[in-house]
C-alpha cells in the first residue's frame, strides 16, 4: 500500500499523478478503439460499412447493459485496498489482451470474420468499462472536499488528454512504420505497444493511490445501490448531459479519418488535428480557476457552447485547412471543459443520494453515471455517421460521390454542434440542485457526527461492562 497520506490540505502530488495515470492508461487504449475501430473494420479488416455500423451499435447496447454490474461489483468489494483500487490490478492485463485481439486480423471469412470482430470488440469494451468504472468511482473516496475533488478531476483529465494525444497523434504513423506497408500488421503491433505501456501505468496507479475509507469500507447490498438512484434528479441530469457530450464528441472523432482521407484528400491531417486535441488541456487546466468564480453548471454549459461554436466553424471552413485548425482548437478547448465536469459532478450526486435516501453508493452512482453516458453517447456517435455515409453511398477505398462527401462533412461538423447545444440546454436544470450543495454537505456532516458519537458511547459502555466483569 502507498505511504501517500491524505490530509486537510489535500492529496500529495504523487497521489494525484497516480490518479491521472489511470485515465492516461485507459485512454491510450480506449481512444485507439473509439478513434480507429470503424476505419479498421471497414478499410483494414474488410467489413462492409453497414456491418461495421451494426457491430458498433450492438457492442454499445450490450456493453451498456453491463454497466450496473460493474458498479454493483465495486460497491460489494471489501478489501484492505478499498473498493475501487483493487480493480486496476485485476483488469489491466485482461483488458490489454482483448485490445490486442480486437486489432488482430485472423485468417477468417464470411460470418466467422464478423463474429470474431464483434466478439473481440465487445469483450474489449466490456473490460474497459470494468477498469474505467473504478477510475470514476474512486474519486469521492480519495477526498471528502469538493474543491479537492475538482482538482483531482483536473489531474485525471490532463492524464486522459495525454493518453489520447499519444494514440491520436502517433497511431497512424506507428501503423505505417511497424507495418511496413501492411496495415493489418501495423495495427496489431501498435496496439501491442500501447498495451504494454498501459498495463504498467495501471499497476503504478494501484500502488500509489489510496482510498480514505479503505479500512471501514463495507459491502453494500444490491437493493441499497439502486435505492441511491431514487429521486436523484441531479444524477439524471448529469448522465443526460454527459451522453450528449459523448454523442457529439464521438460523432466528430469517428468521422475525422473519413473526412480527412476522402473530403480533404490528405490522411496525414488526421495526425495533425488529433495532435491539436491536446489543446483540450487548456480547458481542463482552466477549470480550477473558473470554479472560483463560476458554478459547476455554468462551467459545463460554457464548455458546450465553446465546442458548438468550434464545430459550426468547421462546417463553414470548407477545405481551408488553416481555418479548420483554428476551429478544431476552439472545439477542443470547449470539449476539454465539458468532458471534465460530469466526473466531478457525479461525486456530488453521491452526496445527494446519501442525503436523500441514506445510502452512499459511490461505486454504483459514479460508475453507472459515467459509463452509461459514455457508452450510449459513443455507441450512437459511431453508429449515426456510419449509417449516414452508408445511406449516401460511401464505398471503402474508392473515390466518393459528392453527396457522400457532403454526408461526411455533416457528420464531422454540424451534427456534433447540434448535440453539444442539446447538452448545454439539459445542464441548465442542474443549477437548482447545485445551489443546495452546502446544505447537503452540512446535513451529512451532522449525521456522521451523530453516528460517531453513538458508536463511541456504545464502545465506552462495552468497555465499562468488561471492566466490571473483570473486577
């Protein structure tokens, strides 16, 4: 167990870096999956675009159904290491293995080929949900201070952006270099390299994070986990807002490689634009400063608004790559803000669930909340642009028609903007709950103090009775 201590001033830098490493490790592999799996299935693995779209939707639907199970598993975990932390060590290697299998091309054909693609993609996605769930669920238990959680979440987002930056910027280059012209071999070796790095980072995070309630963690009954959802409207709002963020972001990222290769006629633009996603860190780094002046609700709406402006600008830019770069950076700053806030807000909905229903289901609420939004959003974000391109006549590895190119442009620019705007409207309704956070925290503190006093009186009574018996 790490010797890192949690005190009134917050966590040590080492503990924060370890927590940031969890998202860096996860994104290194998962962003490879979400950014390139559609292209890999259609243009490398050899599936039709219709089949790839159905697989994408099928995987997300089934994966979403497993989300509550991971949350329940965390809430029922009882370990000296805590509830969430053990899962970093348990799932790192299985997740890495199935990521490698997902980007491996066996000598299969027909239905066997489709079944292999669906099975490996589904299993890798389920295992990612399993290992990403504790990344979110551990946050309320790393600190009891709301501002400290916001800072921790910013570290996490920075780590996640670094992981995404690496895969988004270097994947196609590594595929070319390692594959030596063979894209199937290139993808396999590239993902194997990422897996080795990711597994090491997860074990580092396991070793250097610490849950403040590790010694008192109790297994939570399944019924109580679901009870924490009752009338928890702030949780519902955050999940819906998060789903529309992921829907918008996944639509644009999954469309990027098609847009660059066929519309802009330069596949190298993928690496350039993906590298610029690192500018998300500007938005992430700004959050602790914005939090001193703005509510969490306003910060997230601001992120959505900036992202929508950038996406609309992408549509207006046409083929002017300089303008595209500027618009892409604007969007990235906005998404950096918008993607960060739900994780911090979900921690607050754990407090609200305890306040409203008397149950602190941190694993279940944060796991289900973050994963449902991500899975539903990214699933539809993969499916919608693929079906849009299929409807307007996309054919892999061929010159596209004007109407197919227009569909790519819409999926890349205007459609994500619409989703971001809808997300901003949804988040307006969160503000009335955020205004009462101080009341909720004060009430919870009073309840815990009463419980502590009662436990102390009980222990003193037991001790006195033992002394009397000994006399």
